[in-house]
DNA sequence: CAACTATTCAAGTGATTACTTGAATATTAA
DNA sequence: TTAATATTCAAGTAATCACTTGAATAGTTG
C-alpha cells in the first residue's frame, strides 16, 4: 500500500477514538468508569439510559480501545483501558475550558463560587493529610468510594451530609472531593459545610486525576 | 437548571470536541495545521479534498474551538487554537497506539524498521545540535519548513534528498525529522541516507511536538 | 467600473448514528 | 430440568454526517 494509504488508515484509526468521544452519554459513562469498574446495569442506572442503549455505547467504547471488560457470573464489568484514558479526558476538558465560550458560560453560571472555594492542589492535600492537619471527605456515592479513594478519606455522600454534620465538629479543616474538576458534589458539600460554620475547601481535581497522578490510593 | 442539566450540558460541550476529532480528514487537517498556519486552498491541495469540503471541515474545527482564523486579503488563514491542541492530538495518538490493535498492525507493516532507526529524544538532539555534533535535517515541504523549524535545521524535502546527498558528506551524523511520530518522511529519509553510507537517525517526534515542549524554534 | 479569485453558503444524496423495542444468549439458582 | 437474570443482538426510525455541485459573497486588480 502507498504512503498516502498508510497515513490515511492511521488517521482513520485515530478517528475511531474521536468517534467514541463524540457523544455526551459516552463521555458520561467514561467519567463513571474513571471512578472504578462497574457493571452495565449499574452504569445504566447511573446515567439513566436504557440497559440496551448503555450496552451499545459501552461496546463502542470497547471497540475504540478505551475500556476493557471482565465477565464474572452473570455480570460484565467494564473498566477504563488505562490511565492514558484519564489523561485524554482531562485534556479534552482542558481544551474545552480554554477554547469553548459555552463551557465558560456554563461553569460561571453553575459554579459561581468556584474561586471562593479555594481549591487545594493534590500534592498539598497529600502532605497536610499525612500530618493529620485536615479531614479528607469523599462525597461520591458509596459505590464509587468503595472502588477506591484517597487514603484516609471518609465517605459521606452529599445527600447524607446534613445528617452527619456532627462528625466534623473537631475544628479540623475539611477538604472535599468527588469525581473531577467540574463535579458539583464537592462544590455543594463545601458550601454546605461553610454555611454551618465549618472550615472547608475542595480538592482541585477529583479522584480519577488523583489516581492518574500516581498518588497513593486506598480501597 | 438542575445539577443533571449542568453536567449533561458540559458533556455535550466536550462531545463537540470529540465530534471534531471523529473524522480522518479533519485529523489530517489538524496535523497540517500543527506545522503552522495555512490557507484553505493550500490545505485543500495538501489533503486532496475539494475546497468546499475543506472549508466545511475547517469550520467544524473552528466551532469546536480547535482552530482560529485570520483573514488577510483574499485568503483566510487557519491555525491551531493553542498548544493544548497539539497535546490533545498527541495523547489521542498515544491511546490509539496503546489500545488499538489495528494501529499496531499498521505501524509494524509500514514502519518495519522503526526500532532500527534509533529515535533520538528531543532534549538530546537539542544538546548535540548546540555542540555542533549533528546536522539537523527537516524533510517536510518547504512551505511547512518556512512556517517554523528546529533552530539550525536545513530543509531538504524528501523528493530532493537524492539529488542533494553531497551536502551530507562531512561525516557528521544526520538527525531527520518531519511532521510527527508517525510521519513516514523522516523514516524514508533516514533509510535513504543510510543506504548511501551516511550515518543518520531520526528525531523521536516531529516539529509540532518539539514546539509544544517549549523548545526553541526558528523561522 | 468590470474581471478575477478565495472562501463560504445552500441544497441534495447516500451513509451513518442514537435510540427504542422485543427477542436471543449465557449464566446462576431452585 | 426449569425459572430467573444480566447482557447482547437485530431490526426499525428519525436525525445527523460527509461529500458534491453550483451559486453567492467579499476582497483584489486592471
């Protein structure tokens, strides 16, 4: 085959990955998978898609090499094919933030308090947590927490935060995190804690980024 | 709007970028643009697409925030929106290489000598070039060379290499580069030089990656 | 001004996509 | 074995996509 042929075929392969990333539902599935492996049914529930539709999207992701599967009993568990996929999603986000005006508008509309919540970088949190200076709070659903979390983090899903406020009365600063830099759960948790006079900030990114940076995790 | 609404709208925006990356012709356009800014007509010629078709693809890339335009006289010049876009393309390549069997097959079919051509990392080339230990050879078309190249590199497009072999008789090692890690021009140049007994290697990546790494360039 | 050129726009065609619905497959439990 | 369950497959529909063709637009040049 010709030189042109090789180049074009190569681009055609790269485009398969682009295609996989070209649908909002598939991106949402990838975000859930970035938290840890999950079954089709559980993903369907999380994304509110039908099971058949979810299955089809997942198969496309698999064909694009972004996820792998493992069958156990009746269930098929999907997981990301590697940490490069998290990097890929991160830079996709990054480019979108930098060059799509609509993203800026959305973020500033929904996350107005973004700057005020003083995000703390991952490295800094790691040191402070080691010194026992902060309480790390994971506000994702329990399912995602138990698939892996920041060492020592306690899990209080956002919905239960109000009821369990008494767990944070010791004056230590709280650092909350969730699924990623745009995940609102952490924003809302920090806002809620502060409204009760508890000192709180949020982690700059989420759990997948933490893991992809090679920082220690716990299960 | 609801929490769900925000998340979904955000993913819809990210998906716009995925859509832009979902077509082989658009990816090829991006690769050309990674060499430097170019007019619609010149891109149409390079990709062998019709002008109207090229224009439409470029507009899609612009709407996805990946390229920007500048009008000068009759011509509209397109260029990448930023270095993050090169990063994005790089990691797309990376994921494809790591997880798509078809890419591996293509690369090993066409670039069989890949390992034997001993790629040299960018940092190492920079040092050796500064010490005058190597001759840097840019085998891209003159148009791309003149939009920016590695400092001190000489430009001999592949087609003219045979005729100009006498320029490389001084015993210095040659390091050839072109558009990117999979660009065959540099592979073929190294193979040709070696077949004439000239010591030659290739740069690990291409010019866009060099530039994106923040290494010095020249115009 | 008119003639020329690069780019964009608009309309049409066949192919592909996302989603739904209902059936098929494979595994486990009774 | 049968019944139950998670997932996948297959077929159909409306929407979107890539590309072509020919016309419209906006600059430049004589």
